[in-house]
C-alpha cells in the first residue's frame, strides 16, 4: 500500500530535550515536506526537499532541522524543543515537478513540549 | 510573501443546499490544490488545478481556478452529511517545487 509513515504519532517531551520525528514514504517520490498545523493558521511549511541532499526552508524553519540522506526518509529534528513548538506535525511526499501532483500526507505527529 | 485566504472560515449548512468556498491568493501561480481533513485525521487530496480555467468535479464537489483573478472556488452541490470536514486550499509558490502555502481552512458542518 502506498503510504507516508510518521513516527511517533504522539510525543510529550520536556523543553530542551532533543527529539526526532521520522518520516518514510514508499512511493519513490522526489519531493518531501514537513508542515505544522496550528488552530486558525492552517498548515505552514517548515522545510521541503526536492531530492536527496537537496533541502530548503519553508515559512517557519526556526528551531527545526531536516536531512535527506535517502530518497524515502525525511526526518524532522528538534535540537532544543520549546513550548511554542507544541503542534500537530505532518510529513508529505509528492512526485512534484513541472506537471504538478498532489501531496500525500502522513498520519500526523502530535507533539507536546512542556 | 504569498498569502492564501479562504472564506468563510466556518460554514454550517443544511443537507440539500448548495454553497461555495472561496480561496484567494496574493501572487501569481497556476497551481492550486484542494484538500479535505476529517477531525483527528490526515489530509486527503481532492483536486489538482494546474491552469487558468481548470475545472474538476468529483461527486458533489466541483473546483475551479481563475489565475487572473487569483481565485479558486470549491462548490458543493446538494450537500450531504458525509461532506462535513475541514477543507484547505494550497498554492504552489515555486512551480514544481511543492513549496505549498495553505489557506486557514474552512470548517464545514452539514446538518440533517
């Protein structure tokens, strides 16, 4: 089954404790992205990647890191989480390109930083 | 900076009625996407609109794109309860790069 898999689904952590949210897709997509969803703000892009070793900042990259060492994986790293990073996070992948295709989203990771 | 605005943000309607959700965006783009999100769930793609005048229909939903007016609409015909969800539009800022900017979402509630 074609899918985007995020782990963990729920995470409660303390301020300053480094964490990684994993994302993996099995559709051989070139493009992958991370978003955060907050009430009233829709989804805001954190980082996106157009291929292995090619990443760029989205609209809200501060406090986050990403890496794309393999095509299928795109982990999101919070080196020193703070309470304002409490949010619902989504990973997405797509073929992208000139023809433009829709993004497929993971199930989401609800992060709480206390 | 690209801004994407949806209206209304909340919509409560009766079954059987028609309504339209509007998505305005502030800069040139010819790629617009509509997604649906059920409570507590992920986002599901509804429509991909890739050119001026594009119109797509699926069941009771129809989406259109006017790139000159920088406007997309999502029209609901004869609404049914199953269409209750939050609907998002998203615009691709850089052609082909999937650098998406989302609207705030429209929470649609359809009452029997």
